C-alpha cells in the first residue's frame, strides 16, 4: 500500500500552490481559482490530501516547530489541486484549534502537504493485534466508532515520539473517544500512507520528508 510516487518537482508545485492559496485568500477573501486544463494530469486525479502549517521558533530554521493548523480530505473525493487549495485555506483560517493566520505570520510559518492513499480497514480478530499490525513511520490512522471519527497523519507519532499503543490512544482522543476505545470491537481502525513535501524555511526550499520509526 503506497501513495502514487510524486517527484520533487511535483512536491514543490503542491507546496507553492498551498502557500499561494493562503496568501490569495488573505488578500481577496475568496478561494484561488485554478483552471483544471492548466494542471498536470496527475494533479487532476482525485486523492486525499492534508495541508499542515507549522510556526517556527526562528524564521530561518526548521527546528522548534509547532503546529499552527492542519486540515484536509482523508478520502479521494476531490482533484488533488482543488483539495490543496481548499485544505490550505481551511488550515490557515478555519482550524478550530487556532485563531486565523495573520499576515505578519506568513514569513514565520512553513507549509507541508501530505498526499494520502485511500484508507484501508485493518482486519483483526482481536484488537490487541493492532499493536503488531500498525507500523510507526508508515501508517497514518483513522478510527471510527458510531458518530465519532478521528485521524492522525503518519508523521504525528514520530513528532511526539509515541509508540504504537500511545499512537492508538491519542487517535482515540482525537476522535473524542476514551483513550482505550481502540480495544473495543465496535471501533474500526483504518490505515493509509502518505507522501510528504514541506518547506525547510518560510518560502524556502521544498524537500520530501522521509519518515522512519
């Protein structure tokens, strides 16, 4: 299970589009209009995508970053370019965990785009099997139970140095569930992978981020 392999050139294009979408909305209070026929074919494919915004402790270093917004589409319901435009604006201005991004922050944040594979149910006969079936550094996770749903991107457990059990517990909390809800048979857990491109510094070089456990 792997996401379609994008080139670094593709990644640069996606990250630049995300930043341009944020700046355009800040100036015009409307979504950036992109002509589909001007897009590379791969950008017109329907794919899940998330845009993350990180604030840096210093404006020239990727160290000491903290989340400033993250929103996206887990399922491949929109063309990739459109998902990037909408996710970037939502992450910047409508993430309920943070106030809207301000103009003076534009040179203090870095933009990250994660393209997702379609989620697949992790089949287990006993929930304890998740501990060996989930791999840190590879799997993003979604949990569903009734009306509750939560998602964590594959880079999150690495950022916080979680093991698999901690990852599952925080996934439950993200969904508004008790931390041990992953052990309940009624809970369904899906996994996906992602290809990640991000700025090394605000408006700076774009690189592909390779995850490792």
